[in-house]
């Protein structure tokens, strides 16, 4: 009986992997619209998240900077943090910061080599740049809050 249970568990794992690979993970630069349209977990978090006034106010400090967002569509931290930032940026009504979404595979690589360029180790990673130079990064989860941590980098760099 125990062997049957082990076989059933292994078959379930194989089927789960096959479904995930059939759907496929996003890879490379992607628009926020495509991410939200193709990955229900990201859209669900985006739809239900309500940014605080403090988060919305912190976004204004990011004006004139660039943000590279390295994430995995397979990563539960990315499913939480990336849609929350996208919602905060959208609700703020501001056109800041200039950001690029880069989806990486499970080995943390992407076709353009952005993960390597930015020394990606964990997902998601939010790299804040000013004139192409890094002024700070948030890895996986922010300390005070994502927009507040990014705002602090801007303040220190001034």
C-alpha cells in the first residue's frame, strides 16, 4: 500500500510540472498589462491590494529615477510584491518612476542578460537607478514598505 501512495504522489508531481511547463513562465522584458493578463495570481493581488496614503506619497519621491524590477512568474514573493507596486504606481496617478519589468526563469536568467547585469540572487529584486547608476535595491521583501524603502534610497542619494 505504501508503494502505491509513493507512486501516486510522484505521478501527481509529474502532472503538476507538466501543466506548469505547458503554460510557461514569462521571460525577458514584459509589460505590466501582459503580466496581469496572463497570470491570474498577479492580477488577483493587484485587484485586491489597497495602497496606503504613505505608499502613494512615497511614489512622488521616485520621479526622475528608473526602476528595474526582476521577478519570476513562478515566485510567490513576486506574486505578492510586484502587483502591489504596480497598483501603487497606478493609483498614485503619477508618471513616475520609469520602470522596466524583467521576468527571469527559475535559474534567475533572462534573454537580455539583465539579471546578470544587476547581480540578481533572489526574486523579486527592485533596483533603483539614477542616470544609470544604482542608488539602492530591495530584495524579496522591504523593511518599512517597498515605496518607503525606495524613497529612502532617493533621499540618501541627494
